[in-house]
C-alpha cells in the first residue's frame, strides 16, 4: 500500500434510537467521537415493516383494482 493516502481508521461509539450503544471502527469523525443515529434498523419502516402503505396517486391504484378485480383462479367446488 502507498503511504499517506488512506484515511485514518479509529474507534467511535454509535448510539441507536432506543439509547443503546456499541463501539465500532470507522473513518468517520475522530477517535472517541459519538455518532447518534436518527434512523436505524430498530425504527425505520424498511426494516421493521411498519407503516407500509400504498399511495394512490391520481387514482392509479383504483384503476388497477378495477381492471384486475376478476383476475385470479376460480374457486374449486
């Protein structure tokens, strides 16, 4: 490796949204800094699955629903 071209790699503390924390190594900040997260896997809907909604923009979902309302497999009797 070339000397002097790589960023400094050091330890920091990461604080999650629920207040828990852990130590990790990174190139972010300075040695001993604390990174406080606004969004993390404990609170973001992409990871938790909460708040999953489809937005009906200009009635597109309604049109789709009407067009394909009878699409599917027939029930067996």
